[in-house]
C-alpha cells in the first residue's frame, strides 16, 4: 500500500484531507501528517496516523518527515511573501527523500490572472516543473468559507460591501477541495495533471440574496469603485497596503478571474460541489 503524506496537516484543509483519506479506507499507518506542532495533531496520532514534525521554515526537519512517502500533498503555506521559499524547501526535501509524486494546492488560473495571490503559486508550479518530480496541480478556486465566516458581519451591517461588480466566484467548500485532493492523491496515474477547481458560481448580489434566504434577515450588496472600496476598508481599520490588497482581489473577481467553467472539481469528487445555500446553512448551524 502506498504511503501518503499531507503537509500542514493540523490546519483546516490538511486535517480534512487526512480525515477523508481515512474515510476512503486508507490505513492510518499509511498516512503521514506533517505538522509544525505535533501536539496539535494528537487526535490524528490517536487514530494511528503517523504524525511527524516538519516545518516549512526549518528545512532540516523536512527530509525525515517525508522519509518513505510515495505521494505527497503539499498544502500551500499561509504566509504571503514567504511561500515560494517555503514550498521550495519542501520540494527539495521530497526529492531528497525519494517521494514519487507531489500534489500541490495552487490557485485558480495560475499564470493567467491578476489575483495578487497568484504569483507565488505560479512560481511554485515552476519550481515543481523544474524539479523533475511528477506532479499534480490542484488549482483551487475561492473557498466558500471566505464568505460564510463573515456571516455575522453581513447580518450586523445588513449589507455586503465590495468592488466586484457583477463578477462571479466559483466557490466551493473546504471539504469539497479536500475531497478533490484525496481523489488526486489516490489516482496514481495522475502525473503532470493540472486541475482547475471551482464550484457553482455566484456574484455578490446572489451571495447577499442567499444570506437573506438562509437567515431571514435582509442583506444587500453595495458595489463600490476600487478606490472607494480601498477608502472604506481603511476607514474600517485596515492599513493602506492591506486595503489595496483586498480591493485588488475584488478587482480580479470583477474581471471574471475567480470563475471557471471547468468541471474538474465535480469530476474528481464524483458528485456536485456543495451549493452556496447549503454552505451558509451549515455555517448558520
């Protein structure tokens, strides 16, 4: 039986992938959870998962963490500006350890979008292509949780404010993306494959309507220019750089760059992705 490793396995996505691997019948002894703080994955260890210390920022910890691994899910780091360095350390360690294939959680339309988060993902893809290791790119779209986590704020304000115009977001839940990752890990033949992943798309007016439907509280979408949105974000307490960063994401949405007509997500899942209304209901509890 192959051995599968997941980096960042104490985080939201990585943990969900480990749990779904177990749910798909992969023996716990054949699953390696690579984490920066092993105590945060004690529950996985109790289930028989191999919990190993591996820190993106401590490259010397990585070869041992990846020893004996056949297929690795490299979950992208969470620190903008440091990701390429961190990811390269993992890729180098994987090559040293003899890992057979790396599955990487990239971003939708990497290399063809103005999304400010994309350049580090594109650079990581280039590192992987140049490594000589077989790879699979999971170009994840936006997480529905980016919005469901703000549900209380939407209800308190009675509006969603942004600069996305009528641009659409092909959102899917974390569990959906984890399920796609598991499917890709288990497909041994998926060598040098690139998947563009996204769920059923919605615009922000539809997001507001869905929030209204689920909660019974009227919520509307108020669209601003990019400049006015930056000003509004600064007035809410963000510094100029962060405000500009957030607004540039909405600008990419307005251009249609967070939407996709690809069916790759449903193809990998073998089912439809979770509808927005269902995700909001789950968040509402």
